[in-house]
């Protein structure tokens, strides 16, 4: 199915790009990519699911083919952008799917708008808090899943803003794929990440990492699916904990043999798309 590339404007007049491969009266799935990625990362879902569902894959502000304003690189602004998109296109009863930071964008949406226009949620490989808090107990650290302490986080932020920032960002993203990923696929993933200016990427990275979403996650009360990877950098126990606190939440895990790293939906789209179809119905 041929992709249709379109744009819409947010309430602060930023033009955001999205892919809409088909039209018609079908169940709607809105896909939200992760930090420094784009709608292109969902290419296998756009192609594999659009016969059955009405897919929208969005480029967040500054990412992909969307406009790159000087401001707005905060999770709650991105959540508002998604709300502008959903209401502007008058989408209803949607399944919203987020990968990595895209999950945080969904959690921000949920905190602001709850289940307005949303009927189901898919959360792909994201912990409740990327950075840790020194007052947390060992149990809280395990549950929330931080991979940085504040010193390391600000160190990474400083490196992103340095002369080798783009290369450092590449070195951060590349290991999120398995060693078996093709060079063509990995090069395209990194190429898309370069479309977000590195200074904006650093600002958004810091904001993203410093928010602990555990209290928001506990309020989710609609059908939810969590997909994680057994060998992802996102701690498995944290995504498992998230699944345990959302009533009726389904959990699907990709093993090491099933390309169970952070981009499992890109590396093993057959299994991923089947999981989505089973959940959406």
C-alpha cells in the first residue's frame, strides 16, 4: 500500500509530518516513535498492518520530516502535540502505540487528558523512570528501572552538546539493536536520528529522563499491552512491574532469539505485528 505523507499544524503553529498509508472506516492505530527517531521506524508496521487498520505514524516536533522550532522539546509539549493531532483529525476510539520515549509521551497525554478518544494503549519497551533518585529504596529502583544516576545523566547531556555530540548519540542508539541487524537498516535508523538537531535532542533527552511516571502509570485503567525485550537495555523487571500495576495488562516478551532488544518491532516485525493484531482485534 502506498504511503501518504501529510502535515498538520499544532496549536502553536508547528507543522508536524505524519504517514497515513490508507483510509477507510477501520480501527485506528496512532504510532508514536522514540527519542531521536521518526515515523520511519514503524515502516514494517505501516506496511504490515495497514490493510486491516487505519494507521497514522507521526513525526514528533523536531523529528523526521516535521518542523524544527526553537522551543517545545519537553515531554508534555509533545503530549499536547499528539492531542492536537488526534482532535484536529477528529480521531476516536483509537489504539495509541508508543515506543521508548513515545511511551512517556502517552503517559503525559494520559495525565493531561486521561482516556479522551483512546480505547487501548500499547507500550513498547520503556521503564517508569530513566534516571534514578538517590532516596529510592532498592525495591523502587528495581520497579522504576533507572539506567542513569543524575551525575551520569548530566554527563551524557554535556557530551551531546559537545563537538562529538552526534557520534556519541549514534553510539548510544546503535547497541539498542541486535548484532544481526543489517547495515542498511542500522544506517537508516541513525540517519533518521540525525534529523533531530543535536542541541534539541539533548534538551529533550534530559527532560525525558528526569520524569518518574510511576504515579501516572498506576492510574491507567483501559486495556493495555506491554511489549519488552529479554536483552533490551530497558530493565526487564521494570516493564514487568509496570504490567503488574495496570489492571488486566497483557505482557509480551521477545526472547534473545527473537531479536529481543529495544527495536524488536523493526527487527522482528512478523511476531510484533501478530501481537498487535491479537491485542487490537
